[in-house]
């Protein structure tokens, strides 16, 4: 079981997949964790991290994948995002799980074939790849995309040769 | 007992003071938590947050004060700092403690009288205010400064009237 996370200070998406057969990963669950906008950032960070901890306790994934932070145009948003990501790193490590980070471009390219795919394109591709009848929320789709990206790379890692060596950026 | 924290992705400072008499706060302890530079950021975040958790368990402070993040020139550093801060927010909240955030300018102004004081000036002022014989490390001084800032403001808060109302920015 793999858990993908898409951290956000208001909404954090999560996606759980089974990738025992990495060529045909299986959808397990996805969803979004929302923190009330009335709360301070400090309290939102805690609330969302507690939600992720519950997801980990429920699904007991073997590993966790998360997007790396990149330098965004909006620095204030990036700082909030950094704080959420840091709290999630802590709860993942506290559960004795390894976290794997992928750049947003790697996730997009792995899932859609294009490093600059839109969120809507990722959503549609995730829906198709996972054989879902309903369209998952955007943040949940992003989380599933990170999990799928990790499943693909983890497969290469297991069977890896020198030139398929993973680069966790 | 108040705990001040100065989060950093390589070195995080902590300072513990007793402020039962807020006019004359008493020095208890200070120090720095270092994470090996060989570790990934993800692992450094975890290591430092675990160190802060140990400090909390040892000194059992009533509340915690931390500097707010501000938009730095170096955005990459700010993103790393954000992740450390997020993990610390989590361990503080997990210990059922309230965290109080102060802007760097408020901390400097409260401790030295000048909002643009240098780190060395803060260090000297903290040494004097706490009556220390030895000069604490810069990051430990910053952490003591945040704790002192909180002691000052918490005092105003307790005795507060409408126009001394605290603004936690």
C-alpha cells in the first residue's frame, strides 16, 4: 500500500493505492482533509497533520510519496505550504515510514507524459488509470498522481540497473 | 516556564526561562539542536523536531513562543525554514501547548528597543538581561529573546486593558 499526499494549508489531498503489481496499481481510497479557515495557520497545520496521521493508522501504507516544494511565484503561499509539509514529514517519520519526494514536473510527466500538464488533465488521467467511475476532487487526484508516480519509480528501483537509478530530487 | 524556539534547518535554538515574575524573568537553560548536514532535509526536520520534543518533556513549559516566518530574500532557505517550523508547530500542539508567534521585528524591539538590531546586539542584550556569565550561542540567544519577548507581552496580556491588547501577528 502506498500513500500519496498533496499538502495544502487549507486542503490536503491523500490517495491510497495498492501497487503489489506495479504495472497495474489498484485504487484503494482518496479524499481531502480540510482545516477551517477560521483557525490560525498554527492550528490548521496541527489539524491537517492529525488527519494524515489517522489516514496512516487506517491504511498502514508501506511508504509515503509527497511532492517536493518548488519556488512559487507567491512566496507567502509557499511559506504556508512549507509549514504543512514539515508537519506531515514529522507524522510520516514518526510512523517509521520513509517519505519519497518527487518534483511536480516528475509527477506530471510520469502520470500524463507531459511535465506541464494542468490539474484538470491530471485529474482525468488519474480517473482513467485507476478506473474510477466518479471524478475525484482535484487535490485528491494530485495525491493519487504522486502515489502512482512513486509506484512507477519504485518498480524501476526494485528492478533497477545503473541507468534506471532513481533520483529523488 | 516559557520555551522560546528559533527554528533553523541546520541549527534550531531553544531557550527556557521562568517568568512567574515577568518583570524579572529568570534564566533556566538554553542550547542548540543540530542535525547532521549529511541527512536529507526530510530527516533533518524529523531529527530537530524530536529534539524539541525532548526539551518540552524535560522542562514542561506552560507555553511556547516562536518567531513568525517572514518573506526572506532567499526563498529556498525560507522554504526549508517553513518545513522545520511546521514540524515544531506539530510537536508543540501535540504536547497540548499553545504557541505564540511574534514577528522578528517585535522580538528585536522588545528585547533591545530597536526593531533592526543585529544578532550580535541581541546576544549581548540577552546575556545582560539574563545575567549570564558566558555568552550563549547566537541561535540560543535568539531563542531566549523570543521567550523574553513573550514574557513581556504575556504580562501585558494578563494585566491587559483594551489598548494593551496583544496582536499576535
